[in-house]
C-alpha cells in the first residue's frame, strides 16, 4: 500500500529537488483519503446485544425464581368477640394432582391463586427430581404427566426432613402435603411440605 502511495505521490508531484520529494497539499489530501478508504473502523456491540449477557441474566432469573424462604405459618385459630379462643379446627387439605395444579396455573394464574394460594394442598404426582436449592433447602419436583415441558410443582421441605427424602426415588408416584405460595417463572411453589401417607 505504501509503495502505491509513494508512486502516486512521486508521479503526480510537479516539483522534486535532487531526487527528494517535496509534498504538495493536494497530494497529502489524496494520501489521507486513500488511508481513510482502506481502513475499516472497529465497531463494538452494545453490551445488551452480547450473548453472554443474556445467558447470565437467564441463569440469575432461574436461580431467583427457584429459591425462596418458606413462608411463615399462618395462625388458623378463631377468636370470639369476648376474646377467648375456641378450639382450633384442623384445616382440610385440597386434594389435587400435580398435572391439574400446573394446568390451572398455566390457564389462569390469578384464578389459580384464588383457589390454591396460601391454602393447604395434598399434591399427587410423579417425582421428577430430589435436590437442594442454592440456599441448601431440600425440595422435590413433581412433573406434568400429560405434556412435555419444563413446568413442575416444586415442593420445599425443611432441612430436618432430609432423612425422609433420602428414601424418595425419581419416577415414583408420591403424595405431598404443603401450602401453595404461587407460581415462579415455570414452577408452582409449595412450601412447608411433608410426605403424606
């Protein structure tokens, strides 16, 4: 490239002194134009258009959605107007399959929250996984038996229940009892779970 420019400059230059080149303003401008024409500018992508940024964001959303502290138990006792407590009436659990629970939340999350949220449920389904979340809380997922997908019912247990969960096997049918806390990204979350007989 420099040889071509030198040749262009020497041939187009009307004045040379003893073989030395004397640059002319017009020649310098054409040299600059030629350099600008042959060089390509480096353009960086904005950070939000890079694939690794989106991958990290998705992983963080999954971690945040699947983790959570078990909600505090609610007090189910009833008080009379005189201030004395009556005997606690045991709450009857709603019996539902994991497939129906997932389908209800998938069809209409607001309606499903009205039916199940903060209520005691007995969920029956096939075990998809037995694991711990990032806060070391054990959980069992019950899969959707009628459709292939990533939706499941995620039942969280206390750390004291780890011994009971060691006998649970994947792909077996099980009934778990707990309190529904709503839906995360893809899972219906059930807290305060225990294995039901």
